[in-house]
């Protein structure tokens, strides 16, 4: 093909937002938006959702899957949401096969209508495994991006581990969003040269300090030093540790943004510890609404037990807000000096409280924190993706 023609990618992932779940996998969408904006690539997004027969609210997340549109336009991207079956209890082992079987006819048809140059798959399991099988059937090379628990948790199970190793061998290239994830991929059998580290970036135009921070704080009713935590209310985000740490931080407030199955437990802890006047569960917020909250807060706390590359850290920094981040693989790659924030020494409530006190004993200037984040835009990651996709399509003989 002509060297100046944009590559046509099939972006394939169950981690992608839709009109019913705007924040689901927004980090995949953000990276793709910047890649397509380069002009070197165009993409058709196929973001499957589990099939469910009812949109009745009583079914919770399953109903939201059912409410996802079959097709939509998002930021100029064509996004398809075909359904695939999910089998309870044994679903983990069957998921790649079910994805492949359900999606192959559609993808074959799309490929005939407007040929793809490569598959851009996100999350190793089940998405990456299914994508490699589909790529083999369509004669397309596949690049799989590993993002976190697909490398650090799921391979602990024997069948997924075996299939993940097969996908590592069958993919044309692998992307890791942190060096820690690259090392985990190598430990799973990936050749070092097959893994490219391309970190997530931050949109410094969207995430920026508020023009009038005092007014934003007043609008949110903030009068004391305020901590912010942003993330799903799930066990591995360890919001419970941050809440427990607040018992040792009587002069601070805490806002928690997110939704999930831990809501009732966390609300119970807040009541148990009599923290209702200082700790609030704000529920979910749209991605575009987060800059105001980041800008109003005095520090972001991320207590997670596992992450790949935690986007919330750079988002907060870009708004001038330093961070307190758990000492887990990946976080020290984001928080590299005092202008960014601090790494917790021990991932406990005591450790979080001590790290907060350490940060506030010598807080960085907010403009220095912003300047640190400005070094982490999307340009380098976009250039790396363009180079990688051009390389693998050349090897495929598409040019």
C-alpha cells in the first residue's frame, strides 16, 4: 500500500467506554484518540459486551451491558458493541473461545468491506488471546497491550496462564504500559525484544489547574486540607485503608470518587469510625468532570494493591495536585521525585497516614507538580505506537 496512507486498525477490547458505561476502559479510548489524531492511523473499534436480556435496573451491571448501543460514534470513532455469551462459574476459562466464536463472523465481514492492516488488542485475557486467534484466521498481525491484572493476577490460574503464553507467542508485538509489566511479561515467556514499554500519557489540556482554585474549593465546600481518592470501589483499590488512615488524620477531609461492590462496606466503615463529617463517598463522576475535583484537592491518595500504570496519578499532577501512592510495581515509575508526591513506605493504614504527614510537612509547589506532569503527554506514546504498527505491517507485507 502507499506509504502515506493511514493504517487501518481493528481496535479490539472489552475495555472500552459506551453510552451506558462512560468510564469503562476510558484509558483505552484516550490512547486511541491521540493515536488517531496523529493522522497516521484510523481505527474501527470493536468493543464487545456480554449478552444479557434485560435492561431492568435491578440487574445492576448486567443491565448496563444490555443498555449499551450496538453501534455509536465516539470522538469521531466508529465503535461497535457486538454481544458475546458469558457462562457463569466456568466463564474465565471459556471466555477467549466464546469471544472468538461470537466475533469472528462480524470481523471477517468488516475486513472484507474495508480491509484492516493490523489488530490493536487491549488486555491480554481474554481479549488478547481471542484477538491472536482471530488475527490468525484473518491473516492479520496482532499487537496486544498488557495493562495490569491481565499480567499480575490472571496468570495465576492454570488455563488462562497457558492461553496467555500462547497469545504472547502468537502476537506480533506486545506493549506494556510500565516497565514493571514488561518484566512480568518476560517472566511469562515473552522475549525481551518483543515487548515495548509505552506508558499512558495525560491530556494536559483537559487536566489543568483551575483558574480560581479558591472558588472551586468553596463550590465543593472544602475548608480543611482535603485528600481525594478516585477509582472503582473494589477490593484491590484499597479505599478501606485510606478510610482507616483518616482516623490518624483528624485535620483532613477525604473525598472518594467511584462506584462498585465495595460501596456498602466502605459506607459502613465511615460510620463505624465516626468519620461522616470528614469522609464522603461522592459516587461516579464523568472523566471530564474530574479536573475540578483534582484541582480542588490538596493531595490524591492511591492505595491500590495492584496497578499497571495508574492514570489518576498523572491526572492529579496535571491539575497541580501531588500524590500519595502505594508502594507497588508501576507507581514508582510515575512518582519519581518530590514534585510529583510521595510513595508510601508500607501499604497499610499507618503507612498511608505517615506518607500524608510526610507530604504535607514539605508540600511541593503546585506549579512544580503541574510542570512534572507536562513531561508526560501523549506525544511520545503516539509516536511509539505509529512506529510499531508500521513495522509489523511492513513485516506482514502490507506495504
